[in-house]
C-alpha cells in the first residue's frame, strides 16, 4: 500500500531536524571522536534515503535542483558497505547537503499537505 506523501515528507523533515539539532554546536573533531554520533548520523541519513524512495517521482520532479537519485542510493551504501562509510562524507552531508534538502522538503510538504480530518 502506498503511503501518503505528506506523511512521508513530514517524516523526512523530522529526521533532518533531529540530525541537524543533534549536530548543532558540535565541531567536526568532536564528531570524528564520537562514533555513536557518527552512527546516529548514518542512521538518520538511511531513514531519509529510504523515505525519499516512497515519494513519487512526479513530486520530486518539482525540485529538480536536489540530487534525488543520490539521496535514494546513499542509504544502500551505508547499509551494505558500512565498513567503507567515511565520517568525512557523513559530516559533509549532514552539514552542507541537509539544509537545502530541508528547504526543498518543507516546500514540498506545504504544497502536498492534506487537511486534517
């Protein structure tokens, strides 16, 4: 059964917000020294990746500046090639790629929200 787009978009937005707030005020070196934070960031990216797979292509096409294919595949890389995950890439995704993704997801959520009830 297909999931409601607005529900999936909200899950993505919530996951981005949790990850961004968790890393707020954390230095790169502190992130490198905290394997648990790295794993948490990896898990959040996996969730975002999987959730994007449940958003129809026509909805994603509304924001062509976002590399949706890359987002859809990064979760598989983290899951299936976990020994090759580079904390530098995870840091870069969390710090530099999530803010524009958050903006795009928020805009899509506004456009595709269904009224309650």
